[in-house]
């Protein structure tokens, strides 16, 4: 069992940056794949980025080159550094964990945080 708590969201102007954090409880964090997803009002939850337990990363095309996912297994924490933010990045951002890497589908992640709001003003 893994419990996840996100933080770091907020209101930022277009072009600005935020660093989201995902603190995990449980001893299985270092062996879990971690993902970030987001959901805007009226839209489906979409994949943003993921990192495997070995450190391999994957990004949605919409954020590639602007966002960076990382993890610190000593701190049981995953991060999402979001730079050059755009109004279309506005959404609730969710952290998720999976015992086995299963790609970009939300259904492949059994553990979820409560989400943190990111709002980008134009």
C-alpha cells in the first residue's frame, strides 16, 4: 500500500514555473513507477509524465521540453518541475504510483493522491 500527498500547486503567470512534490508513505516507493497526471474541468484525466524505478522517464508531447519528472528515493518523494507554463496547463495535477510500469494509462496506476491545483493566468 502506498499513500501519496501532493503539494506545490498554485497560481502563476504564463511563462512562470512551479515545482510539484509528491510525498509517499510506505516502504515500496523505491520499487514503484511514479506518474503525474492532470485533469482540467470538463476533460478526461491525461498523462503528463512518468518515471520508472530505475529512472527512465516518459513525457506527454504537450509538456516535453518544459516539464521534468524526478524522484528522490531517500526522501520517498517524486517531483514535477514545470517551466514555461501556459494557460492550457491549468488543471488539477495528480500523483500516482504503480508497482509495475504499465505505460500512460491512468488505469495502470492503483494508488493516487488527492491532487493539487495549478492555475496559469495569461
